[in-house]
């Protein structure tokens, strides 16, 4: 069974890993800095909460077989272009951004089925699919920075 952000143990582990990222860390791939990554994860969580509107992406990921493979089975690819709204800022206050991200993760944990928006690339997702995708996305970027 895939890890999910809805599982308290997995979520606490994720928050713990986030706290180990340092502002001077070097990514193992990609061009993101730790500041960029922290802002990106915060904005992704805000998107999942419905607080950050993001335009629909016209990609084939909305088709159920492809969507299921990407969310549940295939490894997260490196260096995939992302939506501009999710990489349009960087953080200048590390501690504040860290707190904002951790608070957003906690607020996500309180969301019930039907309380999450449509994903801009994947379309309408089940609560379970959102939870797996959120976990895998955060895990991907934390591994990018070695935590």
C-alpha cells in the first residue's frame, strides 16, 4: 500500500524530514534551490487546499489509466516542467516558510473526501489519490535535497 499524507505516521515523518532540509543544501538534480523547493511545496499544498488557484494543464494525465500509473506505480520523474504558478516564487524567510509549509500539511490532514479541488494536471482525484500524490510529490523533492 502506498504511503499517503492522510496517514498520521507518514505525515509526521514527512514533517520531520522537511525540518532537516537546510537553506544551503545542494540538490541532487534539477535547478531548484532549497528556498525554491520550500516555496514550491508550500504552494503545492496551498493549491491542494484550494487557496492557490492554478490553471488547468492540457496534458494526457487526465486519462484514467495514465493517471493511475503516474500516481500509484511509476517512479516520479526528475526534471519535469511544472506549472508556472507552482514555481513562480522563492522564499526569503526560511523559518517563516518552513512554518507555513508545516501548517499547510496539518490543514491538509483535516480535509475530508470531497473537500479538495480538481488537480490542474490530473483532474478530479479521489481523496486517496490526492493523499498518495501529495506524499509522493513531497518525498520526491525531499529526496532531491538528500532528506
